[in-house]
């Protein structure tokens, strides 16, 4: 990280009938922890959403979102690089990580994320 660049952390927990685990958004990296697990569905995508808790495609489409890429695997630790820096407004606006099945047009799992207060900058 460049000198003078502010480090940013956001944390959350995946919780639904179809998934569980912890997520961490740090800088341009999104991490899923060792305990991460989600039901396998076709064409799963990892999204950042400005909706606080989208449960349906209708709710997901009401707020801006950023497609991070395809889900690597339905279980275990994994990391994703956000291909462009997030603006200040995006950092303050994204509220959830969403696992979305494109072919099914269904939110499979989601995690609300919030700024972490216990990390040093």
C-alpha cells in the first residue's frame, strides 16, 4: 500500500438458510474465511451492493451494485481482487456482499458489511 493511502476494513457474516461464514473487505480485496460455506447454485456471482439486505432480485436491482466475479468454490477460504479502486462514495455506500445465481435470478446468500473499528490504520 502506498504511503499516505488510508487503509479501509469492512467485516460481516454470511447468514442465511443457504450459507454461512465471515467476509472481510480490505482495500481492493474481498476475503471469505475458512468457515465459509454456501449452497452450490449455477452461475454464482459475487457482488457488492448498496442495498443493506437484498433478499430478492428486485431488491438487489434497486441500488447500485458491483460485480466482483464468479464464485470460485462453494466452501472454504477464498479471495477476490476488485479490479478498480473504490471511490470514497462507494466505500461509504456498499452495505452488503451478495452471492447471486445469474441463471436462477436469485439471491443465494448475503452478508451485511460494516466498517471495522478494531483495526489499526
